């Protein structure tokens, strides 16, 4: 869940542990993950059952979303691969006390609808989060996924991981918002068509940037996933 903050940057406390995100330990990438990726993209863009987020409605998530981005048959090998990579027996979804978990949703976001918003996902609901990049030809670079670490007063750098005992950054910092310059990019993964990236939900992360205006096919499109591990 993205968070912001109204205090001055000098109020930022270094309460986050730091561990450099490492491929194969903290995040995993599988290229050409779907055998029918273009079909999945076109099928989802043709939908009419979208729910609007920010900036049209007061939601923490941007753009538009719709459920069931992948069919069960399409999703099963994705989850089997993640279980193997992460060393877990199975994956499941936790039902939130309020609202709904946007697992297996397609999301379309344009460049005027949001910017990077570093956050961690609720650890009460997921251990891993992931996206499949669905736009066949991203028009620019630096529109994938980035991991961030805290920028401290005096130009020092802090941590990047939600600390044990907290389920989100609001609990970690004791505030609901942080200033826009509170984070610095640490690791970037490029947006490549039909690439799956999965990462630990406690790592501070965000879409690096969004792109496109007008029609849905011009904008950044992804499939979103949130999993609890069965160990």
C-alpha cells in the first residue's frame, strides 16, 4: 500500500533494516512467462468491467483495474514456478477484513494518472507480490519496477525493508505519509513484454513510472498478484 507523509524530511527516522535486493533471493524474474501473452493482453484490454482508482476516485491505487486477468489454467504454471523458485509448498490468498485483495487483476495506468509511490504491501495479506508486464512495446525505458531505500537527512541512506513486528510502513514509522523525496532508487527492473517479476512484499518497491495517454492500449498494462506462502 503506498504511503505519504506530511512531516518535514528532518522527522524521518531510520527504522528500516537494509538488505540489498538480490535476484533469486529477494526477487525473481521469468521472461516469456505466458505462452499466449498477446492474447491475454488483447483479451483484457477489450474488457468493459473496469473499476476506477486514482485520480478519479479516492483510492490508494491508480488507473483502472479488473479481476481475473489470467484464467486458472494460465495462472497455475506461474504459481508452480514461483513455488519452486521461492522454496514454498503452495500459495494462497488471505481475505482482508475490509475491501478486496486485488490478486490476479489487470491494471492499466497512464502517465498523467500517477507517479512512483514507494511502499510495501500488507504483510498481513501477502508474502510475495508480482506483476506481469503486458504492454507489447513499452515506448520508453524506466517504466518497470524499482526497489527503494530510505533517504535520510544529511544525504545518508537508510533501510528498505518493513521491520519485524510491523505489517506496513505506517506501523513502522508511526505516520501515514512520507515526503516525496524520502526515497532513493536502489535497484531497477525494466519493463519487458511478458516478463514476470515477483518480490518479497516487505521490500519497499513501486512502479518506476507510468506511460501513455488516451486509449488503454497506449498505457502501462500489468497483471497483479499477491500471494501468502504455505511453507
